[in-house]
């Protein structure tokens, strides 16, 4: 049965790695729902956060293939329950919609969103949350004709208190040290 998985890939910053990783999904005809790349807590190490909906077996195979990429340090997969995650969304609506009634202001407050900027022409609203929450605010605001809308890729951290990458790197360094003796 398909379910949503979060795949995290750790690597150094190498040109072409993103392309090689996405080819693994393309070959298996798996759609990437969300992709975010950022520096990690370890200096010089980058973290790819990839969200897909697939079977556990298929995810395990893809993570195994990603792990084999020469520039990848380590790849992991998690279910949503094993991660803490958020997305950010920005909405642009006409300023006049604020003046016509207090409905937009009430929507923003109810959604726990905030207004980032107000100009004569438009208002920029920010909402952080899960996809269903940011989408719900979009649908509410769209009665005022949202001019622009963007949602970021997912950012996620494991609930596990042990950083698995750090453990992997320690084990790898111990192994490399023993090989050099």
C-alpha cells in the first residue's frame, strides 16, 4: 500500500548529484511531491529532503540506489510519524480586500498566519504548517482572488533523539582509521 515517505539524503555539495538522484525516481515513474536542499547541522554536509508517496518496498529499493551514488554519504527514509515537518506558504491578495471587510484579517488570525507586507496594491501573508493547512488557507483567501501563491518544499527533522548520520559518520571514521593502521 502506498503511503507518504520522507527520504533524507546527506552529501557534500557536488555538481550533478541532484540530477542523478532525480533520475532514480524518474526511472521508476515515481513523482516527487516535495524537494528541499539545505545545509545540515554538520559543516560541509548538505541535506536533501524528498517527499514521495510509494510502497515501503519501493522506497527501500530507491534509498538503496541513492545510497550507492558515489557522492552520497548516507540516505534514510522515514514515515511522517517519525518526523517533525513544516512547509511555508506565501499568499498575495489585493489590499482592497482588507478594507472591504475584516474577513481576511479574521482568516489570517484563525489560521495562525501573519501579514509580512502591506502596500497600496497588495498584502503578503505567510503561513507555516502542513500542506493541508496551507492549502486550506489558500482556498479561504481565494474568495478574494489570490494574485500569487507559493508553497515551499518540506523541511523535516527526525523525532529520534539520536542523529543517525552522526552515528554513521563516527562508525565510518572508526572503520577508515582501522583500515589505515
